[in-house]
């Protein structure tokens, strides 16, 4: 299961046995204001949820780009502090259609933790359904999450270049204007990796804030093959495309964690603009 509805999450939390094996993580994050997600969590969240900071908890390792993956041992220590064991069912949510919650979903899947889902519609859908919210902050008893060998399903800049040369589909998940090299306000250099196609992650979400039906998602990703490489600005929202791909059966897709913000650090790497 990669996606869970508000109704199914509410039913799960209402069942004492299922609730004990479930951890809900609030992943609200805003690039323009790194403190806004934590402030929103403090003001109100799904009862029992724990706040996970995309900027500090789900990033910060030695890799390149604005949000490099943390060291995998730091991530498993975080899971342990949150009381998450390999048998815990994790639900991640945000207020951005899953655009940041998918980062936690992907990271867990990358280390082999399959019991994880993104809340369809996120916090807005939970509130709109009339479900309870709270400002009360809870803690979970820490556990020892077992060591894992490392991240799987990733590609560095060299692997991206090699993959494109060998015919792999490279998917740029950013907005169309940034892909074309227009209106770049985040990174120092505008454009995209040559050979990439543009599939904007936010278009996976319908006007009501829920992911589009499976047939619409399948049409969006038709023809990209079973092993594309996906990137965005810093490796966060690309995970939303990876989530959507998983729902339509594209299971061998890889993430370029450094993404565009890493690619442009080497002046010898080529850059394209336009469509």
C-alpha cells in the first residue's frame, strides 16, 4: 500500500490494536519558509502525529544539492527515536498534495521498509472530513531500528549521464517554466539536464487535492519505460513522481537525490533550456 485514504486512516487509528502498530508523521514543509511546517504542526495536527522536518530530519548528508539524503545510519536512528520499528505501519502527510510527504515514503521504501503510505489529500482532506485535530504533542518510546546497508534505488550524476546515454528516460519533476530555464528563483543556474522530459509532479494531483485516478496517472507516465531516473530541484518533490509511478506499476524507477541543485555544481556538465 502506497496511498491511504482519510477514512482508512481514521478507522486504523480507531482500532486499538492497529493504532499501536501505526505511526503518523506530519511532513509539512515549505521551501520559502523552513519554519512554517513546524509552526503549522504546533497549531494543529492529526492526533498522535509526530513532526518530521524535511529540511533537517530527511536531509543533511554528505551528498550534493540543497537536500542531500542523510546518512542512512542517521535515518535509522531517527526512526528509532520516533519509535518506528520494521513492523510499524507509517503514514506520512503534508498540505502539499503529498509533495513533501512522499520524501519520507520513498526513504522508507529505499531501505526496505514497505509498511508506509502517504495520506491521500493530506492534512486538508483530514480537516475537511471533520476529523479531530489537536495541538497536543505526543512522544513514542524509542526503539532500536536495525542497521541497513544503504540507500537503494538511487543514481548519482555520473549514473544519470550514463543512463541517458543508454536510453533511460530522465524525468524532470519541476514546474514547466523552471524546466525551460525561465523564472528560476531558487537555483543559481536555470535550465534542465539534456535529454530529460518534463512531468510536473503537482499535476499528479487533481483540483480536489487528491491524487488523480490510476488511469490518469498511467496516461501521464505512459512510454517512460520501467526504469526511469527522476529528479527535481533538490530530490524532494521528485519523490512524488516516484510515488505516482509506483501506483501504476513502474517499480524500478531511481531517484537522483542531488537533482538539479547538484547537477549545476560542476561547470563541465551540460545544460539545456527550452522544451
